[in-house]
C-alpha cells in the first residue's frame, strides 16, 4: 500500500494537485483566449474574464473545501496524539484550526470576488488567505516543536520551520518591493492586491505538510 492510501493522507495530496490544476488550467485558458500576457501573469489576472473566471471560482472553492477538510483532520490527529495534560499544545491545536479555516474562507472570497468586480473584497480575501495562512504555518511549527520527541523527531519541525521562514520572507519581500512602487502610478493598488494573491500557491506546501509529513508509522508506534 502506498503512503497516500493510508487513512486520510489523500486529502492534502488532492488539495495540492487540485489547486495546482486550477492555476494551470486558468492560465492556459486565459493565454489561449489572449486575456493575459503569457509572461508570468498574476493569478488574479487569469481569473477576471469569462469564461476562465467562472471555472476559477468553482475550482478554487473546491480547493477551499479540501483545505477545510485537511486542517480538520490535522486537528484531530494532533488531538489523538497528545495527552490531556498538555494544555498548551491543545490550545495551539484549536488556534491552528481556527486560523486554517479562516485562511480557507479567504480563498473562497478570492475565488468569488474578482479584482475587477469588487476590488476591496478581493483584497480582503487575499490578506486572509496569505496573511492568516502564514500564522497557521507558525502555529503548526510550534505544535511540531512541542510534539517532539515523544511523537516525532526534529526533522518534521525543521521542515515546517523552513516553510514558515520561506513564507514570512515572501511577505517581507512583497511589502518592501511594493513600497518602491510610486503611489501616483497607474495600477499601484492593483499591483499590491495581486502580489498578495499570487503568493497564495505557497499555502499548498503549507497544507500538504500537516498530514503527509507527520502521518508516519513512527508517530503511531511511539504513542503505543
């Protein structure tokens, strides 16, 4: 039996594959119909004109649903692998679930409020997806820190820490680079919003890590 056939490990795999397929299909459609420039367009730009924006909304809504399911299973996994006395870990686990679901809700907003229809809501969705998602990474990194060595080794903690550093570095670079863009130039606000939204694919790595990395046989045997 392959590792992704064990339990619910298929959830994060399906999430990453489906979300990636969403962006690729949207990009191909937008380029073929000449709605965007083929040279690395913003993700938001590939989902603003029909028919690709209709498909983009439906597929990204499905990604959000898979994200909610994945994060809930992660929550139950941590709950099952920790003792009741570990109150700090349980509080972090609940906080992670709330942040994860909030990030998924932000993805729904991005999917259904295109930047050309209601820009403010699109910006709110991008901030929830990427900003709150970054906090989810931080919480999961702390969870991994407190779960070692009685549940898993240090390798999982370092993997999640690396993802967290990469994500926060992306946020910092985005903010710093956008501040160099003249406010009086056309497209300043649109550039800020779509820069945040285009970073959302990094959450695929975030959502993949909670289950596929920590659902190892050693985790279960160590608890027995």
